[in-house]
């Protein structure tokens, strides 16, 4: 019998239509897989099996009548960043202990209206601050991939990337058909690249942020992690919407993204930015980039060298803007209305005790950085300058696109997955931050970007290529991403867990 957990969304939909299996059967298969594997991978922090079975049965009733939405009966995982009605929502932070919202995020409501079945809440870096899913209060997530020759329980455990590490690991390990994720500086695309999955960060404003726990409000954007490009188009079509309750969400119709799959890219101009060719970049990343260019050229695209001169300032500017917004957003967590409370002699001491115990080290670091750059003596010296750099980065992209470039091809990450607890990374936060060097520009400019698996490293680990598009032209990314996917093939982690 077919292993239903290995099927894509589109394959599951075809199976439902042909009555080869039911949503409840598929849901139970995923629940069994989670029960078997989650202790090892730690992708889920909360399982909602009863809710899943109830919703799957309701979907089967609709499907039997030939009814249902785009995700009818599809079992999915939800990143712990999204508010889910009466279900654990803590952004994997101790400070939100016990919080169960009385409302649903717009993105998850859109998906549930389309028939999605929630399997549970997925692990993540605390408040989405991290590049390895090691800052979670619930412990690190283990990447389903291991190096060649180490694919056993005793092999080196690798990170799945972050902050959406639980989402990426769950999809790669077949613990859900797809998952929601979020991207502030690369937190969809980087973990997708490290786990052999597809991750798209849509244009800022394409998806509502209502009900998403905020990290950096001008950078955060919802998006999916999926098994292939078609599924990514299906998921984004469901997640995206206008939302009058979120003033940053655009009021424009959601295109049929799936229609872009399989379209020719003949005549499309693909830009190759010289600034993304970094000193000391591993040879295997350089080789992958060349292979990506060849894949697109062979499909009829024109490869054009371009320049994005302010790229080198993106990472330092990002690590001023993002912590500044985080320090403001996280000021609401004080132990008064909800979540953790650690008592003190007076209200000020209660604030201090609660925040000291409730926040992890990385969150504290970023709050302190943010508070510093927003302080009276340093606001103009740091924050104002960083915002000016952000404008220049955006202008670089606008100039390139105005000159006829349809999308841009770059590496997604500077390396393959590294070990959990890597001493060099742990000792140097800046080295960890460099994992986002290829992705932060997209967030700073508010553009869409997709990571597509394109090859394997010398150690047999997945590597991804990134495509960057014009605002609200995600369809172009699905179009070009499909070419890379068809040329490279899909990558599945050899099962050891």
C-alpha cells in the first residue's frame, strides 16, 4: 500500500478525488508517523490528533459530495508563531507559558476555511530569533538529513535551519504534507535549503500578519514550506488574502499561482548579482550556482550579469532594524496580563524577574541591541542610518528590474547544514548571523523569494538555490523554480530516525 505520508498536496488531492483513500486515512498515517518519529526529531511541540481527526472526517463528508476548498482534507503543521484558537501558541518562548489565544490568525483561518487539517504546532527558534532552531524553549529540532556515512542514530545530529526549523524538518521527514512558516530575514528559505524542501517568502503585504506573534513588524511575512514547487503555489494561494484588520496587508486579488507551474521561461531574463559571490564561499556553493544558471539557460532563459552595490551593507543594517523592532514588540511581555509571571517585591521587580526568566539568551541579546540602537544618543547614528541603507538596497533591486530583469538567481545559504551545538557557531553569534547573508536583502526590500532544492553537498546534504522576484510576481518564481526542480529532481532524506 502507498505510504500516504510521502505524497504531495497535489497527489493527496488526486487520491481523494479518485477515492483511493480518505482524508481520515491520510491524517491517521501522519499521526502515526509523528508518534513514531517526533521524540527523535522534536519537530512538533504540541500534537492535536483529536482536532485533526475531527476535521479530517468533516473534510471527507465534503469530498464525498464533490465539495471542498483548495486544501480540503490536507494534513498540515502550523508553526508556533501563528495564533490558533484555544491551542498552545507561545512562539516557543517560556514567557508565553500557558497562552492559548481566543482568536485565530488570518492565515490559519484562511487555510482552515479551505479545508486544511491541523496536526499540531511546530517547533521554532524563540520568537523567530535564530538560524538553527536551537534557541527554542522546547529544545533544538534535528534535521532529518545526516551526512553520508553517518545516517544512523549515532551519526552527527544536524540543525534544520531556523527559525522555521520545525516546519522544514516536519515536511522533510513526512510528518505533514506541508507547513506554515514565517520569514523575517530568511527563516523560510534558509531552513528549506538545509532540508531539501521548497520555501517561499512572498512579497511583504501579500499575507496578513494578524495573529502572527511579531518579531520585526516591517520585515515579518508568512509563507509555506512544502515538498515541491506546485505545493508551494497551492499553499500560498490559500494563505494569502487581503485583510482590513492588517493595514500592511495589500488589498488585491490572489492570483492562481498553480497556473504558473509548467509555463515556459523562454526569453526570461535572469540576473546574476556579482555581489553575492563572497570571498571564501565554498566551491560546492559556487558549483551549484553555475549549475542553476545552466538549468535556466537550457530552458530558454537569458542569463545576465547584474550589480546590487549595497548588498554588502544588508546584513549589518538588518541586525540593527530587526532588533530595534523586536525590542519594541517584545515590551508587551511583562507578566501582567498573560503568560509567565515571576513575582517580586514590587511591580518593577516583577517585570525584571519575569523578563529575565522568560526570555532566552538570544532574545535578550537582540532586545538589548534593539534598545541600544533606539536610545537617544544612538538613534540617528545607527537606526536612522540603517533605514537609509534599507532604502538604497530597495532602490538597487528597482533599478535592476526596471532594466528588464525578470528575476534574480543566487545561492540560498553559504553552506549545508551544520551540527547541533557547533562550538564555533555558539561562541560567535555573528558567525551564526552570517547564515542569512543571501536572504536578508529580500526582506529589507520587501520582495518575494523562493528556495528550491538544487543539489547535494560533498557530504550528501541538500543545497538550495534562491530566486528573487519583482513585488507581487510570485508566479514568476514558481515558473522558474519549477525548471530548477525538474532539472535537479526531488531530494528525500535517507531514513535513519
